[in-house]
C-alpha cells in the first residue's frame, strides 16, 4: 500500500505482459489490477484488446468498475 501512496505503482493500469508486447500502449507505472483481471478466461489476444480499449476510452468510471469487480484479487 505504501508503494501506491508514494507513487511507484498504481491501482489500475495495463497488464505487464501486454505492455511488453504492444508498442501502441502508452508507458505507465506498474499496476496491481488491469482490465483483464475482471475476465477469468483470458487469452493473449483478448488481454491485448482489453488493454487497447481501456487506453482508448479511459475514464475514472471504468477504473472504479474494474476495482469493484476485481476486489477479491487484491487479497491474493
């Protein structure tokens, strides 16, 4: 939690695998949750598409929706 408060990581961002593979995604800090965390059956192509959609249509509302839907993952 202290890393978030300091600003080293964020709650929600792109998945790490997608950032390494897709040069179209903007550079961001590492994150705890990603858009692909709300979908249990992810392939690499679906994960990439979710990240592109998240980047293109970013809103705080989507961040809160991801946070609420993936809340259980924070305990792991």
